[in-house]
C-alpha cells in the first residue's frame, strides 16, 4: 500500500477535521502518500481529489466543520456512480480509502469495497451517536456540550419570567443528544424517539408545578419524538393550559458546528490513527470504533445493520431527577 485517500460524507460533525489531520499525519508516519477527496462521494465521482501534506492539516485540530467539505451524492447510490468513483481511485493510484461519516456513508463504503474488492475503513463521524460498534461517535460530545450551554442560558429567562421552555434538539431516530444533554442541563422532562412519550404524565407534572407556582422549566425534545418535536408538545401543553407561558426553542444546526470538545479531538485523533494502522494491517470493510476504551473493528455490514441502543437506566434516572 502506497497511497490512501480520505473523505468526509453525510452531515458534518465537530472533530472531523481532527480525524482528517490524524489520518494524514499517521499516513505520513507510515510512509504513505495521502490525498483528500473533496465533497464526499460526489468528489470521488467527479474527480475532486488533491494531495494532503502535513502542512495542509496544521492548525486544524481545533476547527469545526470539515476542510474536505461534505456532500450528499445520489449518484453514488447507483452502480454506475460507484464505477466512476472506482475509476477515479484507479486513475489516482489510490490503494485504500478512509471514509468519515455516518451509516449512509458506510453503506456506500461497504458497496464500493465489496463490488471492487477495494479496502475501505470507516471512522464514525456524526453528532447522533447512533452507530453500532463504538461507545461514542466523533462530534457527539461537542453537540451535547453545545446544547447544555444553550439550555443554561435559556434557563435564566425561564426562571426570570416563570416560563416553560420546550427545547428541540437533533435526533430524528435517536435520542442520545436529548438524553445526555437533558441530564446535563437538569431538564424536567426528556422526550426521545426510543421510548413512548407519556403525555398524561407530563401534563400532570405541569399541573402540579402550576399549583405550586413553579412554572419555570425545561423540556428537552428530540426532533423525532412521536408527538412531532417541540412544536407538537407545545401545542398540546397550550391546549390544556392556556395560561402556561410556553416558549419553543429549536436549536437546529448550531448543534453541528463549533470547535470540537477535547474529548472529540482525542477520540478523532485516536480513531484516525487506528484507521490507517488498520489498513496497514490488511483490514477492509470495517469501521474503527472505541468500546470500553479499547479499539474495535466492526464489519461495516454490522455497523450499518445494528444501532446503538439508548441507556434505558439513564432514561429512568433522568425521569426521577427531573421531578418524576
Ligand atoms: P448523517 O446521517 O450523520 O448525516 P450519513 O453518512 O448517514 O451521516 P447520509 O446522507 O445518509 O449521511 O449518507 C451520505 C452519503 O452516503 C450519501 O449522500 C450517499 O452518497 C452515500 N449513501 C447513503 N446511502 C447509500 C446507499 N444505500 N448506497 C450507496 N451509497 C449510499
């Protein structure tokens, strides 16, 4: 193996740059040439590929986003698209590829790897933390900290005005961000897609709080909650308690940006290095992850098929600590 490529794909996440830096510097350490593929699979199909040197990745570990840019490519979902991508890999004499992204990215990576017997290793880069085969994905910790910082600020207004804030966080299918940030921010209620939302219980608690003249509060809702995110919950609360001073805050894309936390930088650095080392050791079609502080390589097929499940005990603890 002489030359490897690296790309970022799907939604960006804080720490992707630290992972790119690690792949480049580890590659150079192992005497490999490293090239960057710009705009994910789109760039692979349309030949947007350029060299990456140590200088390209200096002053990068602390920056959010991805210098390689990210994109979604419908073309890569077709066999013709992947054939073009493979032709470009051959043209540039790239021997192996590191793909940083989520399960969509790995689905594409697995197909490319199997169809052309081409070595690909995936690095989990998504704020959702929903990938099987790693305790944490790159960007999740930063996103949780961003939400906690935002809710701390919102809580000041909630307290000053006796308002109930319903805060929507990212997570169409997974409630990891909601659960962890909700506990960290001391939310009264946390609603996630993985557990049925007991709306009666929420209304009972709000009624009790109202009677005790303690109307200030925070409800954290993952966008994929069955009642339709923060707007859906707010509508129900307003119907039952028109006098409740309720506000909705949708944190949206600010959860994906910003400087990565120290945790994400260290995770990305370790996984980036291990991905390159894994390729040197002949590994292919796997995702590199960290479980119980040990490096684990999981077949991409498995990483895609299964999902990390939310910690139900933590959910119960959140319920108790939030006041029941
Ligand atoms: P996240 O969901 O965290 O944003 P992701 O990697 O899951 O990250 P997707 O948009 O689902 O993001 O996928 C990224 C890219 O991977 C797609 O634009 C597409 O090029 C490729 N991809 C996704 N699904 C497939 C598939 N079934 N076959 C081939 N390629 C795919």
